[in-house]
C-alpha cells in the first residue's frame, strides 16, 4: 500500500495541479492513498520550516510531497515538489496531468478563498463549540471521566460538525489533577478534539457553551449519625451550588445549550434548580441522567434472579422526574404507550413526595440566601 502526503499553500497553482493528479491516482489505484494538507499562505513558510526541521528534510517551495512508511513505521520519505511527484506518477503508474495554466490559476484562487472561509468558520466554532465537563467535586480522578471523554469524541457522533474544544472545571479547585487529566486527554489524539483547557474562572468556563455535562456529587457531612440532618446538609449544598450554576448558564452559555446532569444523588433536584435559574433556555434542553442508579439496581436484580428487568415510569406534573422518552432529530418526546398500574402509581407517588420534599428544602434554603446581603452569585462557589 502506498500512502502519500501532499501539502501546499492554499493559493498555489502547482498544489492545485498536484491535488488533481493525486485524486486521479487514488480513484484508479486501489492501493494508492493520499492525505492532503492545505496550509494558509500566511503560515506556510513557518509550517514548511517546522515540518522539514522535524524530519531532517530540505525543501523550500510549494507543494511538498512525501511517502509515509505505514508498513515499517519511522519518519516519512521525502519525494520532493510537484515535478518530482509528476515524474513519479509517470514512471510508476503511467499517469500524468494535462491541466492547463489558466485552470491551475483559477483553481488556486478558489482554493485560497475557500481556505479563508473555512478558517473563519473554524475559529468561530472552536470558540463556541465547547463541552464544559464538570468533574465530580469529591474526586478529580473519577474513572467516569476517563471513559466518558473518548466517547464524547467518537467519530461520526456529530456528523458535519468541526472540531470541539473541551473545557474542564472542578468546583473545588483541584487544578493540578485536572492538568493531569488534560495531558492524558491530549495524549489520546482524538480526531475531533481541538484543544483542552482547564478553568478556575466559573464564568469563563461556561462562556458560549454548546454542551454542558455536570458530574458533581457531594459527600455526606463528616461525623454525622443523623440521617435526616445529613440529607438536609447535602440538599443545602446542592441547592446553593446548582442555584449558582443555573445563573452562570443563564448569563454565559448559548441559549440553545444542551445540559446533561448525572450523578449518584439528587439528580432530579439538580436539574430542577438549573431549569429554574436559566429561564431563557428551553427546559427540553436539560436532561437528568438517573439511569446510573437504575442500572445498578437492575444489575443487582439480574444477578439475583437471572433475568433482565424492565423499568417503567409515570410522569408526575411539575417535577423533574424520570420518564420513558424517545429521541428523534435531536429532541425527545414522552412515550404514550406506558401502562401505569395502581401498584406502580403508589410507588410513583411515593417517589414524587420525596422529590417534592427535597425541592421544598432547597426552596427554603434559597429563600434564606435571597434574604442575606447580595453578592456576586459566583462567589458562593468554592475557589
């Protein structure tokens, strides 16, 4: 198998002619593969200098062509410029190029204009297309992140979209650990990942975000033997934190932002607080992922009973509640083919009562916060 790399200035006529010849070779030869690198004229000289220096080559014009040694590994083998590539194609494959000068110049001009437009669009999307991956506050080394990040950038997951930037932020300021995660993520060399950044500024982390994933979970109160006090303490922490997160989303994120909330506890309450404090964002754009706990229960039942269980959910009005949904065109809709028995209804009512109690506790806490002296809402987040 022959794999060649063709690189050149976007507005170079000889790059345009070499590109057409490479396309002809790739169409007609099953074992011939070409990888093209179209470089903006403003950065071409620096790019060429760096490439030649890293490979110990000498080349000073556009285009530059080399062969990748994909079977043996090691650095590529320099072929040369356009004339060398044309001679190679004629000698080895009996194929040449008959593109005239006028067509070369026309295509080169179009290539240059297209590169300018692509760069403008790409820069904009690199700024806006961001994931705000919030690490769990109790552990910046939670294994969930190490398995989640590669899945976020699975090829084909976002067809037609450019590269993304990944913004990492830890509410408790574990910057050193996040820097380690940043390095490990960069080592993955994910195709759609443009850059990874670590943030301590909460507003900056949410700036123009398209997607936000919350993985925050809170620890129980140390030394407490009272289950009720412990639960009230955790609800208090959740209320303060996600009240602020909602305001940060409202003030900084895009209005079409998609938000996913996951975790081990109070997931519905967290999502409810975000919706209440980000009123300009469509509530349908918020999703609470309670399936983690559901799957843990299913696993235990399956191991005990040797069967696969199926959970069904109703839809209590006015609450963020788990429900059966179907997705189409990037939006979800509630399924209407679920039968709710009297026994199931009783269980759903019990769950709804518990969620209402959590919401009432959070509302009382936030009411007390509103009565206290006003401050920047991001100040209550740990720095």
